[in-house]
């Protein structure tokens, strides 16, 4: 299905007459970031210009519902806008994203935040121009529940904030139904994009000067499993091989793969690739086989460690990052020690760690939980300590070695230095000139500083 905006001209005329502006507040994962880039493209195609959220006419919240604090954040920010909405003309509030696919959230917005103008679900981006038209021209609020759909919409305009790195969605939705996760309910079932559309998007980005591509999906290595047409049998490994051939793209990253679906053909592609980054995000969630079963992860501790061994054997320079949930219902001390054991053996370079957050509608939400909050916090601190103790050892191994780095721009902490990332996704700061931004250069690592490395161009 191709995106078509039948209201662009009418909206654009009004927007330009009133000089309307917009801001987007994105919560959540990189899929949300990619969706926000599309909303930026749609809004700017209709004449809106970007502004600070304090003064913008249209404020769009792109929501996440993976953890409870996201809900608190959204409602806090909506409440802050209430007085401005009541006092000023030409102020429009839009809520989109995963949170809007939960009926209790929609009911709360209708009851307590009646000043919100538009609510859109995760697969309703194509309806945005229509709903915006009704608000601008008919003063008709557009708040309704729409089930996640099965269609994929192509050709939506998109604006990337970065000039050299871009994300490209390759698959939408999820079929895994992990017992703690709300994503399958709010993003729908897996839908793979046509490979020709993906390659076309990447080729266009390459022509614009983009050097690095991040392939996105809730489970990228399920890509192609749903194909029943002429693309049947076209796998994630084949997609990686075809992207490798795109001239101009020098770095290929992807997230997130699911350990249970990480096939040998993908490992072989990574091993032989000159473009696929040597950093793999491999969500663990727990090191306990018992807890993994209760999470419905469909792999064991031993399965995970075998996969880590395969990846390290394919290339000893591969760096691993992971997600870990601490305090899943009835996680025992022994279960937690199993997690620490996997952390020690896997030697992760990055760990995104969270205390379990109960999500209404998931299987885990009904599980009896006997772990106190204090126990969960204490375990999180132990995990964090183990990780931070090990990180300098990993960093020190890189000192004296040379890595190719895409120069992204000036360092946020020191405008006299520039920054980029190694293939292993390690942040490096170094001296450079502005003329080199956007180029890939050889950097020799000279020292490590826990969260970043220092280097010099050679």
C-alpha cells in the first residue's frame, strides 16, 4: 500500500498562512524514533516548521508502553499543557504510538485529558492527514481505538536529523508473546516489508550521502517468515547480503534479533561481511532457564551461551550488548546468580538493565510476585557493579588498535573534540576538523575512560 496525502494542499495553505509550527516528543525504542522521523516528514510536507515544544502550535507525543514510567511521563506532560491549550488559539495536541493501543489509556485520555485533539495507533499513520484536516477545518476531535493492522504503508515522507546515519524499518510487529511484553498487542503480528522497497530506500539514502544504516524490527531475524508470494524463501541473511552490495553504504547495523531465531546463515554473512558492524545486540532478559521458560523466551541458558560462542568464534572482535530484566515475578537468588553467570561468560560491552515492570494485559501481570522492591533494587545494583567492573578490561583490549570510525560531529561534552563510534559501537573522541565530519577515518585508540575511548586519526 502506497501512502497518499489527499489533504496536503488544503492543510499546507492554512499552515503557511498561520505560520504554524510543530514539535515531537519521542519516548521509547528506535522503532518509535523511526516513526517520529516519518511524522516529521508528513508535517513538513504540509508546511509546518519545527519549533521548541514551549511555543509549537502542534505538539505530538510518540509514546511507548514497555515500562510503567512511560505512562506517568506522558500524563505529566499532558497535564502541563492543559493551561496553554485553554488560553491560546491554534494549539493542537496529538498522541500517537504504542500507548494508544491500550484501551485503558485511551479511556483515561477521553475522561481526564479531553483537551487532546488526535489519538492515533501504531499502524494508523496514513490517517494522520485526514484527522489533522478535521481538527483544522472542522474542529472535530479524532480519538478512537483502531486495532493494529496488517498493511505496510510505503513512501511515507521521512526526515532524518542525522546527515550520515539513518534507520530503516524492515519488519513490523511481533509474534513471540514473551509473557512480560506488551509489544505484540500494540504493534500487531509480524509483517515483513518487500525487499525491493527496503533496498530502494537504502539506495536513495546512499545517493544522499548516508554512510551508516540501522535495520529495525522487533525481531529482525524473523524477517521474511511471513512471505507467501514471489519473495517466499527470502530470509534476513539474503537481505543482509543484498544490502551489502549497495554502493555508498559502509556500515550496516541491525536490532533487535531474537536469540531463538539467530540462524547460522546470518552468522556466516556477518563473518564474511566487510560492512556489517561487529556489534550484535542479543537480548538475554534472564540467565535462568526456569525464568526464561516463564518469560516464554523459547531458549535456555545453555542455548544462549552456545550462540554467544558461535558469534565469538565467527569473529573474535564481535562486541555484544544485551537487555536484562531484574526481578521478574518470583525470581529467586539462585535465578539471579544464573544471570550474573551469563554476564561473566558473555563479556557484554553494553547492558540495558531494568527492574521488571508489570504491563496490564500480559501473562506475567497475573503472576504472583513475592520479591520485594528493595530486593529488586539490590539485585540491579549488583548487576550494575559487575558490568562496570568488567567494562574497563574490555576497553583496555582496544588500546593501541586501529578502527574505522564515521566522524559524526563535535563531542557534546567538549566542542574542541569530535566523536564517532567504532564498529563495536564504542564511543571515541578525538581531535579532527569540521571538514572531516561525515567521513570514515582510521582511528588509533590511545586510552579508555569507562564510557568512552580516546583516540587519534592516523
